[in-house]
């Protein structure tokens, strides 16, 4: 037997009889077969033998590398998230949780009814929430804003309003919700598809047709109607009224197009209506249409009341002329139902002669109630007229009230007041004539709630007829953070007015005790939340950059443990020692085989306890270590200890390139973990 045929039996089993190279993947376990490249064990016939000495296989390193993830995923290590990156990820998680969940919940919880109500302990008040000017952002809001900023504005304003309204329903659970107009921003501009008046006068908006408006309506329903339907379990007297229009829904005065108003009323109901809620009469008035009364004729330019635009203001005027009688009938029906009676009286079926006097009048379905203790509340989008400079109070955000030298609020404060002005399709307050008319026609008005201004304003009108010593009007803040206020809000009403079957109060102190309490509830400052996110982002980038510089230019860790294991395994002998042992082993084997076939094989030296050199098993060795290409196209070395089983070995870059590598890697790790959490929070909310 020749010397190259004599050797380890497993080694001979890996070699073809003609000396051709084979793939070790045919002999190794399946979990290693896909990683091992072509291994050349013996020279091909006719070529000189390699002078290099055999090398032992590091089976521990082979096993460790085989447990990784193939490809680029193996470059990510869990230890990359330890230390500073892990601390930053935790900080981001906490800040995002605070900015998307905690701050909204705490803002609404601060407005809990028990925190500000002051009714008797045995009272059961009716709770109402007033929502003003959601004004859903659309292409009409910021026409010059480019994509994707325009799309992000729409998404984040919708998200803000939806989260706020969901928490209003889940935490406060008001029994009734009234909207004060301006549900959309460009609703008045979207075409209806009808004939005259169906298209916008502005050519920019004519491409937005009725289908676009229906999409906006579904969007409004997802934000408000869906949470309302899911909330309020166990409440039988719940009510939501969204039919009051604003100037962005219909236009203002002569600018209103009848097909647009018809479409709005078809989906949201009539803007003029009466609702008895908590023993209070809420009278909703379409004042944007009523504002056409007295405006100049668009055809002739003449001032005064004209028949040409009566189809705009006429229905509202007709409602006001009959509102007192309708209010009395509505109150009577409501009281009868609450006391367990039929909604309408049962009429006598008598046969009478046409000449009898009672045949000349139409009998009513109830006994008219001339006077009740149920006050009236007017809901209007446009505020009532007031003298210029009338202060709005300390809760106004944009312009806090001024102070005199004595520290008192002045009687006239132009900065703190609602400006008395008007323009194209807007008017800050109603005219004095219209304001006086609607107060007198409704009658018995105690409060007025309005919108349109987007900021809070609280005034008491002394110049209008009232049995309550004045009419208090509250202009409600917008619920949207895109309407020019940093802290949006809504208004809560608590109604407690116990009355008997005749509508008379049962309270002994009726003349002194108020029947309605209000509370302004503020929502989070979304812009400040974004600013905090930006500051945290800047802090994160600075910290990770400093860390990358420290790692790139810091001391290099010791490289004695070259096998990559976390703990030392066993000391590896130098290559020249293994060479002497191998030569000695070969000489002894040859000598003993020539002298006697029964000679005992000499010892090969001390045995290693590592898996790579077992007690009774010698792994195959490699004599030729030329480079080849694996089936995956990865350049590998045929030496077992040098085979790159996971990925090609790359030299570590130095200097600024090392800073760049470490910085980008750490930023991606932190950003990836933070974004997954952020997306989940957005989806959950």
C-alpha cells in the first residue's frame, strides 16, 4: 500500500478511487450540507503532492456558524441592541406611548363629569357634548401644499379627531352629541351633478364631483358615526344631531347653491329642528342660509329684502315664524311620554254638523301649554352680533385678555374679541337685525352655543330680550388641530331640570338654581407632540453618532480568541507541533508495519477534549487549500478552519467608513424597533 493510500479510513472514504475531488456535503449531516463548498483532499494523478501539512477541523466553530440565519439576516446580532441602542429603543417606546395614547386619555379623563359638576347628590343630570368645526381637511384646505405633505396632513388630522372622539365616547359617554357646523372644509365646492347651481363657480374645484363628496361623507361616518354606534351601551335616550350646517358646508348667504344644500340635508337632516334634551329645548337654526336675508341683490346690487334670494332664506324664516307653536307641541309630547302616557291625546270620534261652530276650527292633538319652566337653547354656526371689542374672556387661546392698571379686565378689548367683519363666503357674526329677530321669535332663550371662530369665547348679551337677566353665548373651540389653535377642544353640558307633567319645576329653589352647567375640555397640543418627537430624534442621532465614533476610533479588542466563541474552549497547538506529531506518527506506522503486522500503534500524543479532536476519532484533514467557488457563488477556502460557512469574510473598515457603518447600523436598529411600535399604536388607535 502506498503512502498516500495509507491514512485515516474516513479520509479515504471521502476520496474518489481516481483521486478526483468530491463534495463533503455528500458525507456531512443535512444541516451542514448546504453550507460546505467543494473540498479537494488529494492531488489529481500526475500532479505533485502538496507540501502543506494537514489541518484539523474546528467542529465547534462549524457547529456555531451553522446555527445562524442565511444571508443578510445573519449580519444582525442581538447584542447590537444591548447598551445604548436598547436604552434609546425603550425611551422611544415610552415617548410614543405617551404621545399617542396616554396624553389623549388623560386629557379626556381630566374632564370627567364628577370633577366639575355641582348638582345635588340625588340628581341624575343629562350629559351633552358639543362638537364644533371638525372641518375635515381636504384639497380645499391647503391647495398649494405638495404631496406627500398634503396626504400626511389629512391622515394625521383624521387620526387626531378620531382618537379624541373615541375617548369622548369611551370615557365620558355623553347621552347626546350636537355638532355646530363646518363638518367639511370644501363641502360647498364639490359639484352635485345637477343642472343650475350644481357646479362650483371656481374652476379649480369642478373636477371634484358628487362621488368625491360621498367619499368625504363616508370618511366623516368612520370618524364620528362608527364610534358613536359602538359606545353608549345601556343608554336608551342617546341622540346625535349633525344637521346644523356651516359656511364651509353650504356657503354663506347668497353664495349658497340650492343643490348643495339639498344634498347636505339629504344625508344629515334639516338644519332647522327642535330637540327636547334633559328638559331643555335645543333649537337648531340654519343661520348661514338666514344670512342671505338683507344681503344685496347679486343681480342689481340693491340693498334690502328681495324675493330673488328668498328660496335661500325663506325656509328658515318660515321655521322661525312657527317655532313657538312647534316648540310647545314638542315639549307636550315629550312630557306625556316621560310620564307613561300616549304621545298624542286620543281624539273623540264624534259626528258633527258642518254648521256647528266647533267644525270651523281644527282640533289640536294636545292641550297647549302656555308657560313651562323648560328653557330654550339656540344652536347656530355663526355667533350672534355683539358690540365691537366685546371681550371673550380668559379662556380664549390666541389672544388672552388685556388688563387695566388696576388689574381688572377692560370693558372693550379688541384683541380678545371676535372681530366684526365679513368676506367671501364668511361672516364672523350675524347682523344685529337677524340676531334680534331669532332671539325674539324663539323666545325664552337662556343660552346660545355657536361655532365658526375656532377659538373659545364666552359673552353675556344684555341687549336682547330674555327672562334670565341676559343671554349667555359660548362659542365652542374647534376639535381639529389644523384650524389655527394649538389646543383644540369641545364643550360639555350638564343639564338638570326636574319638572312635573305640566312642565313646572319640582325644585324649591328653581328661581335661584341654574339648570345648566358648562365645562371647556381641552385636547392635547399635537404640534408640541411632534416637536418632542423631533427633539428626541435629534438626541438619538447625536448619541448614536458619538457612540459610532467611540467604537471606530476606540481600542481594538484582543484577537487571541480567533474562533469567535464567547468562552475559551481549549488551547490550540502551534502548527509546527502538529507537524512533528504527524511526521512521527507516519514514521512509526511505517516501521511497525514492516517489522510485524501485530505491532502496537504508538501513542499520538496527548488527546484534546474539544469536539474538534475527540478521544478516539480523528477528523479528516486537508492537504490542498486552494480557493474555489461554492454553489451559491461565494468564494471560500477549502481549509476546514477557514471555510466561510455563513458569509464572505470582509475586512473591517477603518476611520470614517467604520463610523458610517456603525452609525447606520445602530440607527436602523433603533428606527426599526421604534417604527414597529409606532405603527402598532397608530393601528390600535
